[in-house]
């Protein structure tokens, strides 16, 4: 059974190409379930944040997020990087 109220937004960020993350997919109900399923199938981290999803869902597809969301999305990206172990823990050498 699909939760019709469930929503999902997918972001893509490549700092070499764009200055801000792009909204690459968004939807609610069945579309949200498919976005989430694809993320899980591809081992893409999922962060549940209904307020952020609501704000991001207002951004057009393939558009950069607005500057007003940079800080919260940066925190999200930090969460993802930590999950992926892409950045080492800070040590005296890296400070």
C-alpha cells in the first residue's frame, strides 16, 4: 500500500559543474515510493526530513536549489559524506 502523503525529492551535486545542488526528481505518493526504491536499490543514502522535502519540492526539476536552502542542504550533504566515509575525521594534521 502506498502512502499518498509521502513525498520525496532527489538532489544531485557536482561542485565542478554547478555551484549548487540540482533537484533531479520529485513527487508524492507512488512517484515518491519509486524515487525511494531507486535510491535504496542504488545504495543512495536517504534522509527523512518532511520540512526540507516540502521546501525542495517547490524547486523546478533540473534547477539549482535557492541560496536560502544552502545551509540546510550543506548539512544534508555532510550527513551523506559521513555515511559514505568520503571525508576523514578531523585530526591535528587536517585542521
